[in-house]
């Protein structure tokens, strides 16, 4: 079961990210992942992280596309942290899952 919640109790939404974009949506998974939708002057992006393992940012041509992909990335990202990290540290399985995720969501 996927357990997502607003990152930092929603306080990050509306703030300026390190890259200079405005954070529009920011969610965290209790097992150690985060998805952030940002809009900058010249970009729209979704950044996803698995704490201690990966940071992956995708760029989009429209807000509609970015929002759709944000939602599509949530289940596989949750699956990665719920099924691999929660079972204990398994480097090989985690790196394989990360490689699959990045291939699926380039």
C-alpha cells in the first residue's frame, strides 16, 4: 500500500527551489522517496528521489504532461522503496530497480 503525504506538511509548495523554480507539488513516501513538481522561467520538471540512492529529474514541454507523469511515477517509485528498502538493504536489487525506473521514465 502506497503511503504518500505532503512533504514538510505542504510548506514547500509555493517556495523557490534551489534551481529557481516554484514548487507546485511536493510529496514524500514514508519509506524514503520524494516527488516534486516545479515550474521555472524556462522549464517544467518533476524530480524524484530515493533517499540515499538516487535523484532523477525529468523535463517537460507542458504542465499537463508533467502532472500526468508525476502521477504515473508515483506507484513504481513507491514499489521500489516499499518492496526493496523495507526488506533490508540489498544493493543489487536496488540498483536494478533504479535502472529500470530511469529507463521507463527517462
